[in-house]
C-alpha cells in the first residue's frame, strides 16, 4: 500500500463518480418516472411523520429535500429513498418531549440539534468504519422494537382520529387515557378518520388484485393503487372546503408556509448535547440498521451490493444537511424505497429528482393543503406502521430458540411499558446477557470412535466405541472465565464415573479461545489429575489457540501430550479400540 | 427422584453431621493445637482489620467469635478460618464512609446492617445454587482488584505510621495528602512503626530459615516465627507503658471494653438497604471468591473437595451471625487458614475452639492492650497486605493475552483512581465487553485436506490439498447476532477470490450455537449463493445445533446437503483431491 493510499482510504468515496459516468438518456427516463411516483407518495408521508414527531408539517417536506440530494451524492444503494420515517420520528418526539413543548420554536431547534448530532455520529462511524457496531442490535431485538414502536405510534394517532386530547408516557397510559376520552370523541372527525383508515387499508390489502380481476391492465391497476392516497387527500380537502368542516370542530392542517427549506442552525449548547447524546446515538443506530437492511434486500434482487460504511457516511451527510435546512432526523424508508425500486429507478439520481419534486411542492402546493383534515394524516401513519407489526416473530423465535424469544419479549414489553430508548437498551442488554449466559454453560460431550472412520462423536447420540481406560471429552465452546469452572466440574464428574480411567483426552476442535482464567483452571486440573494418577492429553488444538499456549507453564507442565488428531491419540493410547473399529469396517 | 428428595435438596446440608460422627481424641488434640496457634494470630489481626474498617477495635474480636462457630457447623472446608479480612474491611469502610463518621455509633450500626445484607445475599445465593455467578469475576479482574486494594490499604495505613491525619477518596489523593503532611510527621510514632514494619518483614521473609541455619530445630523455629508478632506486641506495650509514649504524642489503643459479644440488631431502614445493596453484593461476591479459592487450594492438597454452594450457605450464616453479635462483614482469610492447615487442623472444630479462644481474649485480655501503639497495628496490616500485591500478573497476562491484560489494567487503575466498587464493576464490564468483542470477530479459516488423512486444516498453516471448484471454510466460533455479518463478508470475499467456485462447504465442527440473527443471515447467504450458481453445503454440524435447525426454513431451502463428515463431502464433491491424497499416502 502506498502512503498516498493510506490517507486516501480515510476519505469518503463518492459513488456518484461511478454511476454518473455512465448516465444516459434511457436511465434518465427511468429515473424521472420513478421520481415522480416517489414524490407523489412522499408528500403526504412527510407531512404525517412531521406531525408524528410533533413538528410543524412543512418540516417534513424540508427534511426530504437536502437529505435526498446528499444521499444521491454519497449513497451506495441505487434505490434507497431517505427522509422522515415512522420509528425515527417517534424516537425524535420522545427525545425532544422532555426538553420542550411540541410545536414551539425551541422544540424545532432541538429537532435540528438532534439531526446534527445524529448526522455527526453516523459520519464518524462511517469514517472510522464502525458499521459493525450495528450488529449488536440482534434480529430479535430489532423485530421486537419495531413492532412495539409501531403499536405505540398507532396508539398515539388514535387521539387525532378521535378528535380528543390524550396523554401518556407509555402504551398503557396512552390507551387508558384514550379510553377515558371516549365520551368526548368528535363524531365527524372519527367518521372521516375511520373512512380514511378503511379506504387506505382496502387499497393496501387487495384493491389492485380486484382491479386486475375486473380486467384492468396490471400496470394501470398499480398506478391507480399508488395514486389512491393522493386522491383521498384531494377528495377530503374538497369536502372539508365545501362543508367547512373546521367550523364543525374538525381539526385541519391550516396554513403551511410556501417556502424553500430555510437556512437553520443547530443549538450550540453542550449541556443539551450531553442529554441528547444517547437518544441521538440510538436514533443513528436504529436508522442505520433499518436503512441498510432495506438497501441490502433491494440490492440483492438486482445482484448489486451496498457498502455499510459508505451508507453511514451518506446517512450522516443527509442528517447534517437536514439540521442546516430546517429538517429533523431522517433515514432510508421502506415503503418509498420499494416504490422507487418497482417504479424502475436505476441510479440515485431518481432521489435527486424526487428532491426537486418535493421542493416544488413546498414552494407551490402547500396552500392547497389548507383544508386537509389532520385525521387523514393520522390514518396515513396508522396504515403505514401497521405493516411493521410482526407478531409472528414471537411464534418463530419461540420455536427456534427460547433465548431469542426472551430478547423479543423483553424488547417489546419494555418499549411498550417504559419507552423506546429503554426498550432498545434493555433489548441489547438482555441479548448480550443471554449470549454470555449460554456460553457460560458450554455443552460438553463424552465422545467415542465412529466404527470404520477416524471420527469421534457424542456417545449419547451415536453408536461409537469407547475405552474404559482412555476417556475422551469434547468441549463445545471457548474456555473463558465464565465457564472455566463448569469444565472443572464436568471433568471431576467424569473421573468419578470412570473408576478405571488412566488417560483423559480433551478434543479441542471447538475451543476457539482460552483466556487467562481458563488457563489457570486448566493448570489446576492438570495438577489435580496428575495427583490422582490420570494423564491429561489435548488433541486438535487450533492454530490460534496453540500460538497462545506455546510459551505457558501449562504446556510445559502438562502430564500428557498434544496430538494433532484425536484418532492419532487413540491409536497410541488405546490401540485395542482401533482393532475393533477396523473389524467393524 | 422421590418427592421427599425434591424439597430436601433445597435445605442446607450440615457437613458437621458427617465429620462429627467420626470425631475422636487424636483429632481433638490436633484441632486444639491448631486452634491455640490461630487464636494467637487472630487477636492482633482482628483488631487491626477493625481499625482498617473504621470500627472500634473490640468489633474485630466480636466478628471472629460467632462467625467461626457458625462456619464450624455449616462449612465444607476443614481448615478455612473466617473472620475480618483486609480487602473486605476496606470495602466495608468505603461502603459506610458516605453514610456516617468513622467511630460513631451510627457507623457501627451500618456495619452491622452491611453484614446482615451480605449474609442474606450469600445465604440466598447458596440456597438457589447461584455460586456460578462468582465465575463472572475473572482471574485477571480478581488479581487486579486485590493488588489495587492492597496498595490502597497500605497507603491508608501510612498516616497512622507517620502519626498524621491524611484524607483522600482515592490512591492519588491519599498519597498527595500524605506528602503534604510529611512536615507534621510524629518522629517517635514513625520510629515505632518503621521498626515494627522491618521486624515483621524480616520474620516473614527469612527469619525461620535463619533460625534453622543457626541449628534450631525446624518445629521450634516455626513456633518462634509464629509467636514473634505477639512478642512484638508485648514488647511495644511494655515500652509504651514504661516510657509513657502516649504523653509524647504516640497514639495508643486505649480502653477496649471487656465483654462477650453484645447482642445487636441491624438497622431496618429500606432507604439505607437500597443504598447498601450494591456494596453488600460486591462484598459478598469478593468474599466468596476469596474464600472458595483459599478453601479449594487447601482442600486439593489433602485430596478433599469443597462444595461452593455449601460455602455460600456457611459464609451467609457467618455474616448473619456477625450482624447480631456486634461484628461486621467477614469471610475466609488466607494467612489464618494456611496457619490452621499447617498447624494440623483436622476438622472445622478447630475453628470452633479458636472462637472460644477469642472469646476468652475479649473477656480477659483487652485491658492488657491499653498501651499498644496504633502504629503497631498499622504495621501488621501493611505487612499482611503487601503479600497480596501481585505486579507479576501484568507481565504474565501481557505475554498471554492482550485482552486479559486490559482487564487487569482497567480494574487496577479504576480501583486506585476511583474506588473499590467502581474498580470491580469496571473490571467485570471490561472483561465481558472484551469477550463479546473477541467473539464478534471469529477466526474463519480456509481449509484443505491433510494428505493421507481424513482431516482438514487451515491452508495458511498446513500443507494441504484444495480444489478450485470446491472451497471449504471453517468458522471458529458460534454464530450469533454480533458476528453474523462477519461471516457474510468472509463468504462474499471467498466467492470473489475463487472465480471457479461451484460448491462452498462450511465445516461447522466449531459452531456451538446458531441464534436467530445468524440463522436469518445464513438464509440470505444461501439465497445469494444460489443466485450466483454456488451450492452451499454444511458438514459436521453438532447434535445440539442440528436439533435447533431441524425444522427451520433454512434447512428446507438449503441448496446443498448436510454431511456427517467433511471428508465424506469432499469424497462426493471433489473425488480428484482424494486420489491425490491417497497417492501422497
């Protein structure tokens, strides 16, 4: 590696330089079509997620524009569409909630600060190639967290749908508060909301198939299905204007300023930064994990690859840009990326064109949204998040592994009962603790020779040959401080169970590491066995483990030998077994 | 198992019923001799550790009596002597320090409460067989913690030795404060202290060998060496009385009440209990680990065994008794147990007799200690703890494993700079985090056939046969959420490096577990490889792992096969390799 390369590798790469070089008219046409469809879809979604985050609605539009442009430059996925998403908006609302009142200028400033911190964290993780840290969010924890967040979001939108004011710091409080508000339900608002909900659900669940069955071409059916939410919005705006719903107590969106994204600055307040550091970190990691998993799924379908560390840089740049252009934390969204993919987006340029579309909407379209009932936006959010609920994960993990099931349940319950941050932290903690617990009690098998082969397998599972004088154990796990005693216990038990034992063989093929505590334990085992007249041998030690043991007292004092293969050891110590074995062959 | 047995197993057993049955006159004589020697040794030690804990000196004696008796009934070690020990006394002082002033009645009450909580924790851990939890204190963490504690204790005693008042919340502050006090050093106190220190060090380091070389019989030399500390005490008491040292500013022990252990009660204050819970837990675990390691070392020398969960019950009972008889947290002490062992103690009865000895001392001997200079007790403590300092562990772990070294250093530095509780917690946290980190990046080897055998080893370390079409990887670690991505990356790399690859074989002999996240990752790998025209096969899957995989989608959708042995797989997929191999043979 040349010195030039060594500093250059720390610079972010610009994927746009690769795909931009081959950009042609055909690609442009595909990208423009996809951008148009994504823009139409993004307008109501971004307004809705801004509402969910407790921010003025136009902030949702601002949070699309610069981030989409920046992702176009830095992103490695060709179809990922970034912007406000449901779970991150919920996390944003939770993080700001304790510092300011929703809707206040301070609240927005803190949202900008959160985007700034989150962007900085993502960028640093990308530059220092720390993408692997996201692996500590296990699949069960993510599933449990997303499901619980979706339920929380759906519950939080019920109040807008019912036209009441409900409060609650967790799912139970929220639901209880809503129950108590049932008598105050605003009838017309509820009717509008329920109608919108049913309409959107119907579209999502089978409208397209219905249209196709009615003889409409698949392509046109898809187009109708996709524009249906926009039709709903147009229809309700019209109805609200004609019947002056706001005079009857229906809450409407009201004035949304017509403007390009403003130039804004995050707050430079160290005390605030300190308090926002943990939420910002969690928002970054959740956003990154969501985004990368969407990106990878879609890339694999086209035999492309995305580079996780490059994604970190791209998401970092997107969030930083959001903090300077009046936005809030963003990440890659599932539905819009799938739509972008299906609509035929070929390069990240599609995202750039969508940014221009949203910019035009922010400049020109917002007055048209004046009469839009808020309940419509709530219905949009609810339908979007209900697809994230995955109760099946409970059944699946229960069948596969009780400890994965425990991680899902812990994350789910704590997220619902306490909150999103606590839920994530408890989930990570529980999954790590259960991993430690599992490895602290390794499976240890007594093994014997499979007749006619050189292989040794568990005596309890296979019909194998054993010797009463030469007993073989296989340890299925690395030896470290938390499990070294359990090996001692098992060996003491083995010695007690085999009164004729002269040689104890440890097959080390599954031992990937031996730490200092386990080494001390092996030293004392060797000592005790020697005193009891039993010789300890080790077989099939792996290279990296042998390298560490090479110069230790343990190897010097070992009463027995080190064998390259377990078969060689048995050949030397218990040749009678081998004769039986070859006869069996 | 009969139903009677199933509830009986939860009851503590009474080892005294076993050894008591065979008790005879020979054993009695041995035990009595050992008890006398231990009593003489314990008197100054227990006074000194009470002083270290910030308690009235007689509390040290009280803390020996009931605990020794209770351990005699419940303990499974035949030679362990319980009572106040250095590290636990330091931890006690630290825990109480923020709640009361040393020497006040409140301080003592909190010490009783700490013993009560610690006893309860130990007893519950014993009853619920949670002894394995102590395994989470790794050898490096214990070594680092004990060494740092010893240095802290030695530094804290310097002020008594110098006759000054020094304060400090950590090692650095303590040493700085002492430096500033140097001009105020009380000359006579320092002279007495330094003389005592040198005298005790000389005895410990080579006095016995010197006596033997002078022609004195070994047994007599041992006796002289052991009684030398008592001689020192007698001598300094005499000198202090004759020269009226206290009139010259030397701090003396003063009046120690003549009394049997009083009946006391711990404080029933839930707020206090909550604050003491963590210190009590740490004291319990450290005390248990120290005690069990001493007990096991000594038991092994006589081919006896101790039962860790029974030890928890015994230590729990000892601490509970201490809380009701004016004591403070106790555990098994190293020096006194070794002395008990060397002096020929045969059964725990020796401890019971020593309890009676201490009781007599508390009733009759205390007035004689009036003139004892406190500096003598400090010198006793310093010499005792300096033997606990193990700086060699740094060199040893550095050579063996950098991550064990990091655990030692982190524990050592945090204990010195912040305190005992923080040091232990950071040590446990660091050692767990490093374990997770190591397992999150498993060693993955490309393997080939060792010619003339059925074994496969790392291509980088052994001269082995490989096929360009059939590539074999061996994963040296369980697959779980934190490392599943690193397997994906390695497989993608392998595919890129082997353009002719048709079959990818994963040797799973070192995979001890596959969790839900890793399963999801394997599912997507299988999918991607299939799309690239590469078949994925698994070999040598262990029984427990196979049990879990049995009914999963992954196994149903696997493009390749499951082979019992890697050799069978190569035999079927790449027979040409086998021919080369047999020719080599």
